[in-house]
C-alpha cells in the first residue's frame, strides 16, 4: 500500500521506516530541507536500536523522502500526521503544526484518503482536522479522519512499533477501519513475524498483536490516559519509596510484593529521581488542561507532577546528607539522558540535577554513553565530560548514578572504587544491590532502601570523611 507520513521526527521517522519494513511504499514528508538532505544522504538523526538498519534497507526503495506534501497525498491511500505538538506556556498542546498540515493536504484530496493522527493530540483533534479540511474545500465524501496513537518508548521505538501490546484504531467510519487494517495486516496476520529478516521479537511480546477499534475520541483519550497512568505509577512508587525510607522498609521488596499482583504488574514500578522526557511531563499537563476545558478538574494529575518534582529535591537532600557541604565537592555523574538507551536529554531529571549541583558550587565530571553531545550544548560551563564511567569517577568525592543505562549495571566495582577519592555512591536508579556495594567498600545510598555502610564506618554513616580510603 502507498502511505505518506508527514513529519520526520521521532514518531514519523520510526513509523515510516517500520511501514516500509512491513512492505508498504512510504513517502516521508518534511518541510525541513536540511533534515531531508541528511536523511537522503544516509544520516540517522536519532539514537534508536534497529533504525539505522531499517533506513539502510529501505532508503531510496520503499522509503523516499520529500518536501512536497501535496504530491505525497495525491499518491497515498493513507496520510499519517506525525508532526510535533509542543506544549504552550499554559501547558496545553500547541496544535498549530497539525492544523497547518490539515490545511496543506486539503487541496490534494482527490479520490478516497484516510487522514490518520499519529502525533499525541488532545481529544477532539480529529474533529478539528475534519473541520479545517472541509473549510479548505476538501470534498467531504473523499476522506475520513482516524486516530491511531503510538505507544513507542525512546530507545526501543522500532520494536515497540512492530511488536506492540495493542494496535488502537480510532475512527468513526468502517471504510477507514478497513484501510488501516490492511496497513497493519502483515502484523495482525502474523506474516511479518515469519520473515527471516524481521526485526527480532523482544521477550514477552504479544504476537500477533490485538487490534482495538474505538471511536476517534476514545483513541485520543487512550493515548493521554495511558501516559498519565504510567506517570502516576512512577510517582506512586516514588511516594512509597519515601515512606520506605522513613520506616526502614525496602522498596524493592515492596515492589516485588505489589507488582506480582497481576492487576498491578511489575513494570513502571522502578523508583528513581522522577520521570522526564518529551512525553510524560508534557502529556500529563496537556491531559490536565483538556480535562479542565471539558469541565473536570483532574487534581490527581497535579499531585503526580508535584511528587515528581519533589523527588528531585529529595535526591539533592540525599546527596547533601552523604557529603554534608557541597561547595567544591567533586562529583562523578553517570548518566545525562532522561532514561537509558537514548541520547535524548529533553526534560531529563539527570540534567536538572546537574544544573542544581552546579549552582551549589560542585565540580562535575559527567559521563553518558550516548547523550554527551547533546548535553554539551546545554551544560556549557562547569562540567568536565569524561570518556568513561571510570574517568568520571576519578578523584570524586562521590559518584551519582542518574540514568538507568544497562552499561552502568555491569561496571567493574573494584576498579570504580579505586578511582574514587571517597567510596561513596548515591544511586538515583537503584541499579545495585546494597550488600554487594558494601562488599566492595562503598557507602551506598539509593532510593527507598536503607543506606548501606561498610562495617568500620557504620558508626559514622553519612560522613564522607570516615569513608576516606587509606
Ligand atoms: C513514554 C511511554 O512509555 C510510551 O508508551 C509513549 O509512547 C511515549 O512516552 C510517548 O508518548 O511518545 P518514553 O518517554 O520514551 O515513553 O520513556 P519511558 O520509558 O516511558 O520513560 C519515561 C520516564 O520515566 C524516564 O525518565 C524513565 O527514567 C522514567 N521511569 C520509567 C521511571 O522513573 N521508572 C519506571 O519504572 C519507568
């Protein structure tokens, strides 16, 4: 099938590459000429597993890049809108790019087309797209608008696309459902998964994925409500972690206990320094704003946000309680991306913490496996960028783990300990087992678990001086 994807950002690029891998002919449209030229020349603008392979496989063949939205619409049976919906100052989503695409494609509608929202948008957006297209003389019987939200996580976006928990098709017309079903048929009939060159199946994937057909409004709400629920789950466990710290319980044991209830489930129950990224903070506020406009004050979402912000302050207090004063302390920082497996630093809690520590006069040596280049553009003064975790730890008064990179779970702890001035680790992602950290001589602070202190220093837990290495 011939499809167009408008917008070559995260969602658009991944969707375009995956549709091509499913066997469709894809035109990826963007109005940024430089970006198109970079994609055409083989560059991959985002750090995403399997994306370089898919782009390489289909570029110039089943996947072509274009700046001409009208020509792309004329050739395609379905047009996916995947442009940005950044937050406005009031917290709601700015839909002007979506509107401008809707206007732009109206004149090219000849013969039946399905216009599909892929960007994260508030409820009623598909109604608005339809209205805008009608105002701009698109023939009413020649198109339907559908909502087909994505649930991609950065870092695993390609496998999330090809092995989703569900495919949501939100539309109010039978005709558009059958076009969308045909597009996803290689997944839903299982044929894609039998191909020897298919992207490998991740553990626990539902194959073939179920399809959920809803109204377009329900589909729009499914996307916002899913992200809000996941953010709530994280804030919930962070709040439980604070109680664990107060009473001397272990949040990991609590998570195992509650997560094994199938109604709750173990995923997204990792306590940490709070959620970040380009989706949860923005979508939570957009959903809050949508609800308010509809006459419902969704105060629960305010609380989710408040707990998330407080989690940062709690972590800073933990660093202070480990080191006493912070001015001129040398801190090794592991992780700058908003989560592991990505180079994205948007709304990164790690970056916000580094900025606060710089304000308190700390000297920072930071390392991230992928996000250093992007972080250098933001952290322009006061940070040394190290070429490895060990270099970041070298001569440090303490090491702070801020991003859950797999690479950080498997460090040579003996070597790390030898690099540091004081063997103190403050782990904002609970990557290590407190007992094994103590065996390596670390004083180890984590989230929702008691501080672990080597025997000779136990009486002076919290004092950096007492953990100085001989
Ligand atoms: C999120 C959703 O998980 C996707 O389903 C959704 O499609 C996407 O937003 C979107 O709307 O585009 P993403 O932002 O890539 O995906 O990242 P997540 O893996 O969800 O992590 C978000 C934040 O929560 C990160 O800062 C992460 O460190 C934090 N987190 C996640 C925790 O603190 N604890 C957890 O248990 C899980």
